[in-house]
């Protein structure tokens, strides 16, 4: 009886509990985005859409680029420490409902309706991201930021792997409607589980007073934006995925035109590739806790150029498009990109002012989304006019430009280094 009366520690008061819950929440957000970037290009190609339409379809992710507009409202009204669930759970329920609606559509006749539902789904996931980022900043101590960034990126990419890889691979058995049903079930399950988790009233470490006034949140972020060197930091964040996005969106149609099947792409790129990306993200998280972040960012960005070079060589015909080369290049590209992403997000969190943590981080994340979304949106036009080789070559050049910008960041703008 005494054992039953002994209070049990709250899940979010334990490190493993915090990291596990955050990873699951980012997993939920990764599923819609994974379908957007991994499954949708394949689906549209199978429906006969041209390259320009496939490139333009990336505009469905526009809520991720605009979420900073409503981030202060999320943070001010029920989105502060101890009340993040008030936003997260209802948003997850709505996401599951949208996916159920998509599952009953008759395709391709209702393609326009599906595109509209995907836009709504991205808006819901992007809004949840504001609250989850705020929860992460509230709960994680400085010693846990590296692990927290790894949980963030790995959880998100695991969701992308399921929606953009595993479920695409299974479409021959469950059809596209089955993919929507599976995503709805997964998201609803996480929502139910989160209801059983008691959210602490404050952060694990000392935190500012609850941020309930929009004016104060906006003023804090505005002051951060006016600091010297922020324009260069914004340029680094905005450019780091541009070249990769151009190549990534068009690499799938390129492989399909080269005779690779959609099922193979789902397995090789969406599943094995994402597994490599998760491995790279974990390595990046460990390194971010032990080394200075800016030099680490430079090294990770340099390594990423190698698989991009190989993708360009495939497009010009120097490397044959055969299963072995596709798998090797994909694993290399995903591993390098995963490591770079974790290091970049560690830098972003190191630049954040916790007095308005959710909104400030959301703004930096939006800058990242703007860069890669613009590049992805124009990828189809570039491939149509320059060919795959020209588009991939431009992506490589943008990767070099990113490295130049990183080198230009002054030492005074070094993000907080996470120490164990």
C-alpha cells in the first residue's frame, strides 16, 4: 500500500522523459513535412504533373515561413511555460481530422482539394511547432541543449522518414489513402499520450516571468534583431539549405526519369536515406556539445558538398544511375545533411533570447524556411530551363556561398557553446 502512495516523478522532470516527449512531438510535426517533401513529388509525378508544377507545389509549406506572424499570439495566450499543451493537443486532433478527410478523397479527381488540405495541415503543424519549440526552450537546461537539438532533429526526421519513405514504399499495398490513415492514427496516438503527461508549471532551470503580453515579446525580439551582426546571421541561416533544396526536390524526378521506381525511392531515399540522416543528426548533436559551433558548422557544410558533387556527376552522366550509386549517394547526402542541420539548430538555439524563446526561435526558423522554400519553389523552373545538371550545379554553388558567409561571422557573434 505504501508503494502505491509513493509519489512518482513527473515524466517531464526527468531528462529521458523530456527528451522522449519532445522527440515524439517533433515526430508528429515531421510527418506532414515529410509527406510534403518526400511523398508529394513522387505522387504528383505519377499523376502526370510537370516539373514546374512539382516545384510550385512546395508553396504548400508557406505556413512554415510565415509562422513568426502568429508566434507572439501563441506565446502570449496559453503558450507560456506550463501551458503549452493547451495549444499542442487541440492542434494534433485537428491534424488527425484533416488527414482523415484526405484519406476519403477520390484521386486524382480531387487533387485540388487534397492540395488545400495539405496547406491546412502544414499550417496546423507549423503552429504546433511554435508551442513545441517553446516547450523545449522552457524544459531544457543549458547542459541538455545538444541532446535537445538531437531529439528535435531526429524526432522530426523520423516523422519525415515514416511519411516520406516507409509509407511511400507501402503505397503498393495500402494505396495513398492508407498513408493518410496511418499518419492520422500516429498523430492521434501522440495526442492521447500527451494528455496523460503532467506539464510542469515552470522551466527546469531559472526562467523569466511567464510571457503573457504580446508587446513585451515583440519588443524583446525586435531588440535582438537590432544587434550588430544579425543581418549576417540571418543570411547564414537562410542560405544553408538553399542549394540542398534545389537538388533534393528535383533529384526524385531525375531518378524516376532514369528508370528508378517510386517504391525503390521510398525505400532508398525516404527510409534508408532518412536513417542515415538520423545518424548524422545524432553525431551532430554529440559534437555540438563538445566543440565550438561556428567551426563545426563550417566543417559540416564542407562535407555536405561531396554528395552534392556526386549528384551533379550523375546528372551529367559521369556516374551511372544504378541502384548501387543511387543508394550510396543518397546515404552520403542524408548523413551530411543531418549532421549540418543539427549543428545549425544548435547555433540557432544558442542565439536565442529565452525571455521570448518561442517567438525568437520561431523567427530564426522562419528565416531558414524562407531560404529553402524559395529555392525549392523555383527548382522546377531551374530544372526545366537549365536541365538537371544545371540545377544541381547551381545548388552546389549555393553550398559554397553558405561557407563564405559562415567564415564572415565575427567571433563576437559566436553562439553559446553547450557544455557538459
